[in-house]
C-alpha cells in the first residue's frame, strides 16, 4: 500500500478512537447531569473540559482526515 493510503488508514483509526473517547466523555456528562450534579461543580467542569478538548481534537482530526482523503482520492465532481 502506498504511504499516503497508509496515513489515511491510520488517520481513520485515530478518528475512530477519538470518537469512542468523545462518546464516553459525552456519556459522563449525561450521567452527571442525571445525578443532579450542579453545572458549576468542579466535577462537572472537569468533565466538560475533557469533553470539549476531545471534541476539538476530533474536529481537527476529521478535517485533516478529509483533507488527506481528498488529496488521495480527489474531490468528487459536482453532479450535473
């Protein structure tokens, strides 16, 4: 497999792993809210920071992955 395709596969795997971590962080926030933990509590703030950081990483990784994919595959042509 060519090096760029290897990077694309690695990028997809990283995106998948980040997605799993992001879902866990989202679930943790949901559980805290269901337990009635105040939004301003240190526990909730820490969970939100973790979620926000993972979400930012996911967005950056997705952008990089899509850019790499477009370089390798080429951008889809507009349907006429």
